[in-house]
């Protein structure tokens, strides 16, 4: 019993409620703390007008919050990089002076309408089969199940039976498989192969992206000057480039080829970004030289890719402190010390390359433009420079600089309504508002053997992102792990908008 009593004594006792007088005393202690913010401050020393101190402290906080909100939502502000990954950027309308979205929102697909003489072109190897399957499934789900355009698969080797049979299971459209001739893939006869391979090896040593991969250099050269000459493409007027491991986010319920023809467009893109400077250090010299040698005047698209170089400030003769140097003084001066001002080594004709280009792993274009004399003269000059192996020139800047030299903004179409992702770059538009979102017909492709998984795949696309003012997409459902390129540093959207007529006023 004594042990129990000892334990009870050690237990913490419940404190008794304080008397009412103590509660009143505690309240008196709290009120003075809050009363500090109620103190009134006169606006001027002898003014009768006063405001609570709390209001004075709160006002600048509200102003700062409003400024931050304006920075974050403004589309041309660098603050847009702080928008959470996957959130669509604020949608601003682009001037329709030279180009406009073909269809805002969804249409009922014209499955029996006219078709263009066009093909979907895929350059791939047998080892890329899984990535090609992903691309074909996405293309069929979002576009080609309605329009059934043919596929042309190209390879620098032979497609094996597994590759061919698998692809045929994923589409009901016509499919052709072709091999690239050696004269379209590899080094030309006039090139010094040892020197070219040494150039590629050095790029690998410098860790230039893809610079040390010989096959990558061949691929860029092929897509720059030869794909349109392949025998399987000679019968077509249009092509849509399809890469392995791509993804589409929106339903395309109209025929882009027909709309490009009607609008007299030549080239279409969905992403424009900046190139890695170390891959193309001399490309602009040759492109600018081609333009100069052929007496080409800009049709206003060149300005998307060229910025004005800073003009060196020359010494003024009327400056009382200026003394022109004597010839021997110039010769004895160390390089960069005195004498004439430094000249930008990258400037050509008063311009420098701003690294912008249309990201050509998605492009829809007229093949007769690529086959034309002007484009091929441009490619031949670029090719003879050796830049496809001494540097790592991609087909994207080649196509873009050729377009800048030869085309005008009205010849270009920005497929703002096509949601597209390749690697870690995506463009995914907001959905169009109003009644422009139509019910989506299911797409239960039969290559997925597990019926439950097949249904789940399609059900994912049954719900789409919310609509937004000035949105243009049809049933878009964007990936949320990366930021849309329109609101990202490195985008060339501002450069495109400048040549396309600017932002719309309303």
C-alpha cells in the first residue's frame, strides 16, 4: 500500500484553474502587445491626420507582393522561370500580320476529305525500335488515326524483319522502308577523311554534345542536304519529320498539310530555341557570306537569327586629348593595347548569330523548297566549308539560316497548337476556351495485349487540362515535370514574335 501511495505522489498533478482575477491580469498583458500596432502616427509633424502603425507596416508588404505577382505572370519577364514546372505560360496573342493559328481548338476530323501528297518520315535504326513505337503510338492516337498519311522509314543500314513486322502492327497506314545510299551518308569524295575524323575526335575530347559521335555528324549532314533526294521521297510534295522517343500532347483534328498548302506556307515549326554556341562557332560566317555573294536582301526573316554587332567606338579627332598613333607605334604595340579598337571576331556584315533556330526534329515543310536551286547552292557552300565534321553543325541551324536568307515571315507557320516533346524540351499549349473542346473518341489500339492496360492508356487522355483565355489547343494534356519552352530561358519565342509582327494588342 505504501508503494502505491508513493507512486501517486510522483504522478504530475492537474493544475487547478487560475482565479478570475489572474485571467484578467493575463488579458491586460496581451492587450498592450497588440496595442503597439494600434498606435497612431501622424502623417506630418503638425498634421491632425494619423494612421495606425499596423497599416504603415502592412502597406509596403502589399506593394512588394503585387510587384512579385506582376513579374511572375508577365510573359516576357524572366520571372516566368519561377512558374512551377508544367504550368502553361501566360498566353498572349501573336500578331496575325504574317501568320496565324490554322484552327483554334477542336474540329470534327474530315476523315473523307482531300489529302495532300505528303509522308511522315522517320530516320531510325533497328536498335531504336522501342523509341519508334512510342512515337508511332503517339502520332496515331493524336493525329494519324483520322488521316492515315503514309510512313517512310529510312536507315543507313538494313531494317531487320522484327523492326518491319512490329511497325506494321502499330499503324494501318501505308509503310515503306528504305536504305540510305552511301553517297548520302558518310564523307564526300572530296573530303580528307583522316582530317575529318581528327576534327570529330577533338570535339569529343572537348566534351561537345554529340561532337565525338561520327554517326551524329553524318545524320546532321544527311538531314541538311540529302533526305529530300532519297528515292522514296521523290514522289512526295510535303514531309513531316518524326523522331524516335517523341510525345504529342494535343489532338490535331485538322490536316496540317492541306492548311499549309492553302496558306501558301513553306516551313512549319513548333519549337524555336538557341543552339549551343560551341557546336557552331563559324556557321554564321558562311551563311552570311552566301547571302552576300548572292546579293540577297533580307525579307525580314533573317533578323530572327541575326543581331546587330556592337560598333567599336573610334577615337574622335576633335578630342583634345587624342593623338593619332604613328605607324611605328602601332607596330610596336602589343596586340590589344592601344591603336585601333578591337573588332568582334564573330561579327559578319555588322551582324552576329544569336544562336536561334527552328528545332527541326519537328518540322512540316515543302520538299520542293529543299530541292530548289537556291537551297542546294546554300547547302553546297556550307558543306564545302567542312563544318559538318570540323564543327558539329546540326540540320536545325542549317535549315533555319537558309530560311532566314531565302524566305520571309509569311512563308513560315508556327504550329502553336501542337503540343510536342523531345528529350527535355516541350511546347504544350493551353486549351482553347468556349465550346472549342469536343468529346474525344476512344482510341483502343490493339498492340497492347493486356486489355486492362490498353483501357487505362486511353483513359489517361479522357481528361485534359483546363481551358485558358487565348488558349489554342485541342484536348491538350501536358507533361508536368518540365516548363513549357515558351516561358523558358533559351527560347527564341521573342525573336519569332518580333519578325512575325509583334504581340497582338488585344
